[in-house]
RNA sequence: GUGCCUGUAGCUCAACCGGAUAGAGCUUCUGACUUCGGAUCAGAAGGUUGGGGGUUCGAAUCCCUCCAGGCACACCA
């Protein structure tokens, strides 16, 4: 099924050809509903190229435009815009078509890709905190959208399960571990022994050395240390899994950093033999002397003590995704501070002749009250668990007030759907690059442009069908007359042209904004147009609009990883 | 010092890779329930898009410059 934008765009091309004018401009949704539904600036573009009068050119184009099937006669406005207004019959036909289409009009991608989406990436022996919400929720939504558009998506959790902090974790485990505390709250106890070891190490050189020795033993395969490491990994994964269960996040694979250990020497050897890496100050580095901004920023792939670091691991990770998984596209979702690192890695891959499409999808930070970055090391982070629990508690309180008769089991389910939805939507509805100050109020707002507002629109529709006492069945004819009906129908048709561009610049907030406007149009329609009390054929038409709105809302929210309740 | 990111209404944010009079929400004020769920709707108020130049029919958007905040820049991840 083609969108109106595509249809009108083709009509424009044909009109330009018929008028012996070069191809120029494009058809876009109108910037303002007062002008119509779609517009083109073709005449303005051509006027500039040819030094002619834009309004005269616009008239010339209109004389050749054959759009009567879809649009009222196009009009010229302003400097030379051509405006299209969809005919009610055309919209009605579209509504009927959309009701028959599982994809709700959204076209599949022209060329499907195999995409590895790397997001979340929590660290073992550390709790997940609010900062993880961004990467996790953003990556999940992008993966859902890509997969809906027909791409083959592999969701990979690149867990931080290897590194120098394990020296301290293992020393702490051997010397400070409280088994009872570990049984009660494993992560809290792991964090406690890590922190305390770190503190002691600051004043005690013997402990620092002991930690270093534990790390060396782990890396050289010492059985006891290996077992401790394995247990911390297992305990952490269980903890992560609980969070993912609540968040509704699913991974296809979870390849931690340790997975790549035995590939690291090969990576360094290869880069050396290719002449891309060289020895410098005892370390082995890749230099980018021909790129000005990277000229003085080498990428170290082997430390002077012979150890590997995360650059080495990440190169091996890219290899794995391309060679073993067969991906042609890699999306890595992390905070902006890692930008340089991935710029270097992608450049190395390019130098090795890899042609895959690499994207580092960055996001802003969550700040503390002091407007400074919430640092991982500071220990002042709000644990993710607390945010999720608080969200559910607040949602439960509001649902109980609004709807006291709900049975306890259903109440719990609804509170979860609304609370978690609110947290996710707060993230996804804003531009991913902006930093913001953490606040419960902000994250759990239930009014305005929020998930509960959208969920409420859905629930109102379900309520209508409950009252109707029958499943939806498509009406014989759809006839749109009221302004609120037409406005809602236009919004519904726009879903198809909203979803694909989200991936152009990885901006789920575009989809969120659309859904908000759709819900808004529905609420206005709901106030203006009674459904059940209406006479046929208006009744059938309005039920169809309700049903389609519910489907688009549910589907759109699902693409953002947000569920809808039947009641709330 | 070099590079990158951010700066839009009192607050939180939009503006779909140059479009028309810069839009929402929160807050404030005014209205709307004998009517399908008021977590709603209708309306009002609120702006020199950080400042200054430039490019052109047209700039929040592109270029230059300055200001403010943040991040990153060789062996942590």
C-alpha cells in the first residue's frame, strides 16, 4: 500500500515531465493544517534554478497535475507553494484499506539488512542504575522498529564481564565476603566488597599488589579465581534478567567481553601484519596520521605490559558480528563520552577493508541535582530497581484512586503496564542527545505528552467496544463528514509515513510525537462525535475509526516497547 | 590547548537532513459532565530560537565569530 506522500510525489514528477520541467522539489506533509495536507516547494526550487517567477511556475505545474483522484484542486499559496488537500472520499477509502492491512500501511524497507543492535551493556558486579535506562530503552525501541520494517535484527547485550576491576572483586571476595549478605542481595554485597577493597587499596600498597596478583591469576586461568569470577557473572546475570523481565526487554544473544578473550592476540597480530598497528612507547597502537582530528589520538590495542584493553575487545567484537554472525550493519547504542573510541574503531575497520555500515548511536546523560554528571564511580546513582519499583507504586496508587473496583491481580498488572510505560516513554519522547536532570516527577508524569495519556485513549476505545458488546466488524461503507472525523482519519493515514524516517537519525521521539498527536485527535473526535448513539452510517464509520486508532496506538506503542492495558 | 555535543515560552521539550504567522505539554486563567471513562475536551496568556554577522525568494535549521554549559583527548571500561 502506498502512502499519500508517495502517490502525490509521483504525480508531481509526472506533471513536471509533462510540463517539460526538470525534476525538482518534493511532496511533504503540510507544515500547518491551515494550508492543507501536503505541500510541494517544487516551483520555488525551479524558480531559483531558472530565474523565473515562482507563482507562474506553480501554475504551470498545476496545469499538468493529475491528482483529482486524491486531492481537491491544488492551490498556490505564499511565495509559490502548491498545496494539496485530501478528499474525504479518498480518506474514507484509505481507512477501509488500513483496516484490512496488518502492517497498518507501513511499507517494508527496500533493502533489508542484517543488523546487530548492541545496547544496554551493564557491568558485572555493579548494579544497573538510571543511566542504563537510556541505552536499554532506546536500543530496544530501535531494534523493534528495524525488525518491523523488515530487517533481520540480532539484539546483543555486550556485558562488561572482564577487566581490571575483577582484581579487587576477587580479593574482596576472598577477604571480606559476607555469605549471608550475598544470599540476601548479591549485587549489593559485591558492590560493598568492591568499594571497601578499593578504599583500603588507596592507603595500603600491599592490598593494591594483592589485587593485581588476583587479576593476573584470573587472566592466566587459575581455577579458584575463575570460579569466583564465574559466580559473580552468574549472580549479576540473574539480577539483570529480573530488570529485563520487568522492562519487557529481550536479547537474542549476550556476548560478554570475556567471550572474545581468546581472539585478542589474533586481532593484534593481524593489525600488525597488515601494517596498521605499530609499537609506540612500549604499547601497540593504531595511528590515524592522515585524519587531522585523530592525528594525535592513537588507539591502543595492546598495553605496554602486554595486556589487552577494551579497544582490542571491541575490534574482536566487530569481527565476530561481521564474520560469525554475518551482519552487514552494526548499531552500537551508548552514551556520548564513548564517541572517540568508536570513531577510532570504525576507522580501523574501514582500513581493514570492512564495508559494513557502522553506527554509533549516542545519547545524552542523566544529571544529578547539581547539574553534574551522575558518575558510575560516585555511588550516588539511583538504582534502576528503585526507579522501576517507584514507578509501579505510583501507578498503582493512581489506578486505585481512579478505579477502585479492579481486582487485585489485574490492578497489579495494570500498575506495571502504566508505571513502566511512563518511564520508557519519558525517555523515548525526547531527543536522545539532550542531557536532563533526573527527577521522579519528570519520569513518572501521568499528564500531558506521556504514556498514560496514550494508554488512556486506547482504554477509552476498548471501553466503547465492551459497551457495544460485540467484536469489531468492518462497516460496508466509510463516510467521513465531521471535521473531527477527517482530522483523525488523516492522522491514522500518517502512521505509514512516520515510522520509516525514525531510523534515518535514530529518533523514536518522532514516533512518540506522532502517537501523542494521534491520541489528541482521537480525544477531540471522542468529545465531538458520539459513537454508539450515532445513526448509521456514521456509527459504522466511527466504530471503524475507533478500531483503527486502537490498532495504531497499540502497534505504535509496541514499537516503543510499551504495552497497553484493556482497562486502567 | 584540540575535537565533539548542547543552548528554543517561567519549567520540560517539538519542529520530519532550508519552507509559510516557531508548535505542544506542565503551570496560570476562563469555560464544558441528566451524554460512549474528566487520566478528557474547547479557549486565553506566554518568544529578539544564547549574542552578532553572512548566504537567499525564505534560516531555529547552512557558513563565520563570540558567549555559556557539558564530554572526550595513550595504556580503566
